[in-house]
């Protein structure tokens, strides 16, 4: 357990010994997942992303038209593509798989389902900064929770939409919104996803009318419930010669779902009522508090089908009986669930 935040007067401070691991999955793996996800976004709205990324990366070093918000394509780019953006835009068809001006956008059964899918979608980006509501998704160790991240990205998505609705030019949207993302591609991808989810009628404004016909595509709303995360905790009973106020314990949290998940854990300890040289209040009930040992990270990413494993040691003044671990209420997000970019989201049965 951690010493951060308030602690009951009769609650001990654990030792600083720790051993934790993910049986599979690293930050590098998350980086690969993020790149694949961004690649999908690039395919879905390549022109919009290319425009925004050009503005964000080149800044004052590249002359960009304030009216069109686009930079001139190089001859080599046109040669590789085999055609111009104008010609592609003229290839109009009612089939959303054929490109401009048609573009598929997700359609959900409710605003709640949309929000869950959006948070899981953008949660896969990996350059989240610290010291903001976004830091629960980064390696930062701060005071914000995953629920704060959820509220922040939905708020910022709506702000992106309001900027376009208010007539803000695409070049000016990143600064107008004040996105706390540091990676230009992540910034661009966030803007594209925000418009796609929350204001698809602004896709034309975002893409300078290249994509002017959003096509609603129903989604598989398959985001798992927290019950798919199975947490177990065991305590090693000390030998008779050992200090009964010191206990070694192990924790496992298995992700039985088909999606990676970012979670915040909580822990509580129980005693057998024996306290050296003092009487434990009979009405004392352990509360859920911070997970693990002093200074331990509270946020973990567990890959689909894999198990997070942790070992620690608890010290204090009590004779420890058992410990319990759980996912903190509302403090989880399944990554990439509930949304499939492109047409044909719901598979034919």
C-alpha cells in the first residue's frame, strides 16, 4: 500500500521492498499498438492528417495557406500517388469504401457507448504528458485518475468540435483547443478522431470539402465489463519464529477479455484481531486504499488474455490475516474496444 494521501491513524506503513512484473506486455508493445492505431487513422483520413501534421511539425518553416489550410504536395508525392487530391475527390460514389467525398463515421446506440469507444480509442496514444488530467495514461506518477482522463478527452473532443463549428480554421484548432499532447501525429489523430466521433458534420470543414459525405456505420459495441478482470491476492503465513506483523503477499490480476486494459488498483488488509501491546477497536473495518508498497505506481496496462503479477511485503503493528485487491471503481479503460474504423464494422452473421 502507498503512503500517499490520507491514512487512518491505525493503518501501518508498509515496507519499501517490492517485486512486480507483467507476464507479457511492455511499454514498447504499447508503442507498437499505438503506431498501428495511428496508421489506421492515417488511412481513414490521410488528407486531413497530412495537413494538420504539416502545420504542427513545420510551423513557421513551411508556408501554409491560411485560407485552405493545406501545403502543396511535392512532385514525388504526386508521382507515388498516381493522381492528385482533386482527381481523387471527383471519384464520387455512394460506396464509402471508394474514398472521397464519402467517408465512414461510427454510429452508436447511445452517447454513453460513443464515449466509451472514444476513450478506448484515443487511450492507445502513448505520448500523454504528466501534470495534466492525461497523466494516468502515461508513466507519470501524479494525482490524477483514469476517470479524470476520461472526462478530459471527452471535454477536449467537444472543444475541438466547437472550434470547427465556430469557424476556427484547421491550422488554428490545435492552439485554440490547447491539447496537452506533445506528439504532432497524436495531436492530428486526436483532432480527426474527435470530429469523427462527436461532429462528423464538420469533416468537410476539417478536410476542406475533400471528405464531404459522412456515411454512418453501425459499430460492434463490445467493450468488456470490469468483471472480465479477475483479481486474486494471497498472503504467505509466517513461521512461528517469524515476526507475525510482517507478511509477504502476492497479487495476480488476469485480463480475460479480448482487449488490453489500463487499470488503477486498490488494496485493503485484514487482521486476526491480535495487536501487540494494544487492543484493536472492534468496529474497525479496513478501507480500500492505495495499492502495493510505498511509492508504487497505481496504474497498469494488462494485455488481452494476460496476467499482471505483483509481490510485496506488508509490515506494521498488526497480525495480518489476509489482503484483497480490486480495480478501483470507474478507474479502467479497455483500449480499442467498441469501434472499428472504416465501413463494414458489424460482421455479417
